[in-house]
C-alpha cells in the first residue's frame, strides 16, 4: 500500500507491530507490522514531518508539522494541537517526559509541561530553520539547521535558566477553558518590550492585545474571544503568544460555547 511521502517514523516502544508514519498527503499508522496502513488524522491539519512515541506511556504520541505540534493520548486515534507552527522535528527528553523540544522554521522551542506552554530557546542560532533534533540526556541538546549547520546547547545549565524565565513570567489565563472571555496574566522581572497576541490552532494571527514597553510588575489583559475585527471566534483551541524581549512563551486557550 502506498502512503505517499514519508518524512518520519516512530515505533511503539512496547509493540513493534505498531508504527507511525508522518508525511504527506497524510499521517498513517500500522497495527500489523506494515502489512496494512490506515490514515489517523482526526485533529491533524496540514502536512506532518516528524513523529515520536513516548517510551513512558505508549498511548502518547507527538507529531510535528506545518500547522503545529499535535498530541495523541490514544495511539493516534485522535489528536490535539498543542502549539507552534512550521514544525520540522519533535523530541521527548527520555529523562523527563514532560519536557518536549520542537524544531521549527522559526527556531527551537521547549515545553516543560507536555506542551501546555512553549519557550523559545534559539539564542546563538544563525539559521532559525531547524530541521532535526537530538539529545544527550542531562548534557546536550543538538539541532541541525537548513543552511547553518549543527548546533549544541548545554542542557545542564540551560534548563535551569529556562525554568527561571518560565517561573518568572508565569503566563496563565483564567478561566481556561473559557466561554466568553479570559484574563491573561503575566509577570515582568524588568522593564521590557511586550507583545501579547492570539492565534488559532493553525497558527493564524487573530488579535494583538498588547504591544508596548512595560515596567516590572504583574499585568492582566482580557481577551473577549474575538478576532481583530471584533468577530467572535468559534469553539476550539487557540494560543496566546507572549513575547518579552527575545523570549517567547505560548499558552493554550480552550474556548467553549
């Protein structure tokens, strides 16, 4: 059976008959060692280029593609978009399975909470189009880029620095899930240029809430569930992007109606 172009493969860590194939025009899975394949794309949009299975829980699979990182908790039966766009590579830290890395067309991102929020970690990259990732647990993260070559990042010290940033900014929204509106809260340790924007699950810009320089302190900004034209968005998954200087955070927002 032809499944189109295959860009990435992952094998279920507990059952070698289960294999996932990322590619285009679709994402596929086999349950019988490749004798037959089925499309498993409920919740996935766009082409996919990478896939990884969680060795700590075979039900959890991550796929990366044009429209973001997608997470399945039932071996690919259905998927949820957990953020970012233009994803070429995804990686799970084998020592801490809540730590995810994504290589994108805009650099490397890390999540310390299984994809609920994302932090940019692209300092030092001369080429932001990241095409591959590798990890030496507790020591180094490696990434390859389209034209800039290979880079190495020291995880042993870098993780502590990122955790400091993550705790300091404390990006959150209440209520979440939200029905009509949510209050987005974040903290600034120093005077910074701040941009707060809302995007849909496909990474399309919807509304800019803040774009100014702010002094150190705690800030709250309401999002009323509308786009920049004042049109109310449909129920679904959205993302708040907080940019503080050169650091970027993503927070998933769920809208119910």
